């Protein structure tokens, strides 16, 4: 089935560009199990790769031209975007081609011998659902170029180049989690990542073997507030770290939290978009969230995956009440899941829409999904898209 999709993507490449591709590469979307809004605070995250992937069929070019085409760019049929490598400039037009172009730009900026390419993409990662279709697109591109030009870069280095592309070229100030997940996850595991030193550990997370299921609930909403609020939360965390005299909020130990909160004024008063947190609440979220990641790992290591449920739900409360990045649809998904007997649930990703994750007993999964769907209908929200997350593999070459 995977091979069939790769063949289909290669065939589409041939239709678009008139010759077979040199290869086909894949990179997955992700959900974050726990560790939200910690990756720009030098903290801990724990994503897992989804079975949903973005495929890149690619061939090298020798004329300094980059051509990109996608079946999922929003236009009927898709257009080829053609760019000259020597004319690539950050934050130029903002179209989807900026993601792959940014990867080429970041590699060349790093002095890597990357030339032109023809690329065609075909993706099953829901776009804009908080499942990181952007990182899947970047990392599939980075791995394809790494192979085509024999760069021999490590997975983590590819992730860093992809993040550089998104930060500096596309203009999105994301942390390193999404790209690392797309590049480094392995089947059957969640990836523990310390975003300070990029130390990694693959933590076994055998849902099926335990009789468990992790449902992803894509709310299909994306609230406008999102972008400005993300920047505001980052700024507030940086303000908090400065006020506490630490390099990053990661440096505030959980045991020191009460003293740290006592020492903080409640400012800044004008924190940005209405409804944002004050600095104490922001610090409390980040410090307790790092702690929750450590506790989730401890419980998984102890062979008790069911015991992570309450930590997921606590994490949601912290994101909702302290960090204030949730929204009505995410809160409803989490509340309905809890009322239907889920082991735990939380929003995942940046917030203000996107997706939630729900840990359930396998036998109860359909009933819980049904209750969430009913609750959305009763509240007048559009039907959510609900599917199981099976921890999948990171980026790889398919053909
Ligand atoms: P998320 O990463 O959560 O899906 P983002 O807003 O970060 O949401 O990234 C979505 C954007 O990435 C899309 O608007 C589009 O520009 C680009 N994108 C992602 N996947 C594809 C694809 N397969 N083809 C074309 N563009 C894509
Ligand atoms: Mg993204």
C-alpha cells in the first residue's frame, strides 16, 4: 500500500515534469503527547509521528533552478512554481513554495553544496490542523536534497535546517519540536526531546500491545487569534525568564516554583491580545508542563501507560487556565472525552484550534469518539475528524 502510494507519487511527478523522478521520500505529521509551549523555553517535548505522510518525488537539476509542485497546494490541479536559487530571498511572497524553497535556501546559507531540483509533493497530513504538515513538507524536502546531493547530514541537522527555513525564510517563529519529530521519530515510540541540548530518547509506546488507543480529534477550526498570541506567549516567557534571572524557563526547577512565583510581579500589565495570561501563570504552565513530561516518561518506563491519562488532562487544564491557548472546541473535545470515560485528553500543538489527543481503552474508543462527535453537534460546531494515532516512523526514502 505504501509502495503503491510511492509509485503513484512518482507517476504524478512524471506527468508534471515529463520524466521519472530520481527517488521518492516521505516525512510524517506528528502529534505531541505532552510538553506544549515548552520548546521555545529550552524545555521537554514528547511527540510521536503519525502514519500520515508527505511524499516528495524529486530529481536534481544542474541549471540553478528549483521547481516545486503539489497536489495539495489549494489550487485546482496545481501550478509549478519555478524559482532561481540565486534569487531566493527570505519572506518573499508567503505562498506554500516558501517552505521547500526555504529548505534549499537554509542549506545553501549553511554552505552546503545543494543545487536545483524538481519536486512534486503528495500528502495525507491534514493541512493547518496542528499536525505539522509544514514540518513534514520541509523535512521530506530536506531528506530528498540530502540524498540527491550526497550531503550525509544527520537527522537532527536536517531538522535544524528545516526549522531555520520556517523561522527565517517563511517567517514562522516555531520551535524545534515539529521538525525533529518528522525527522527522528521511530515506529512504536514517542520521542523524548530535550530542546536545550537536543538529547533524544525513543520511549516505547506500544498502544496496541497495551489494549489502548490514542485518538486524534481534529476540530477543523483555526482561530484568528493564533499567530499574534503565539508571539505574545513567547515574549511573555522571555520576560518571565529575565525577571527570574534565568536563561530560559527550563532553568526554574519544579521545587523552586512557589518561591519563583512569589518573587514575580504580576506584570507586564499589557500582555498583548485580550485574555492572555499574566507572567506568573505563564511561568507556572511552563514549569509544571516540563514536570509532566518527566512524569509521563517515568510512568511509561514503569510499564503503566494508563497512568499517563491524568497527566494529559492536567496538561490541558494548564494550557486552558494558565497559558490560555485553548478554545471552546478543544475544551469541549477534552471534556466530552473525560465524560465518556477516556483515560485522559489534552489539546496538542499550538492551540486556538487544531487538534486534541485522547487516550482511551481500545474497547471504548468508538464510544468515546461517538460522544465527542455528538457533543460537537449539540454545541453547533462542525463535525470533528477523529482518527487513531499509531506511532509511526520518521522521514525515510521509499523508492
Ligand atoms: P500545520 O503545520 O499545523 O499543518 P501550518 O500553518 O504550519 O499548519 O502549515 C500549513 C501550510 O504549509 C499550508 O498553508 C501550506 O502553505 C503548507 N503546506 C503543508 N503541506 C503542504 C503540501 N502537501 N503542499 C503544499 N503546501 C503545503
Ligand atoms: Mg506547522
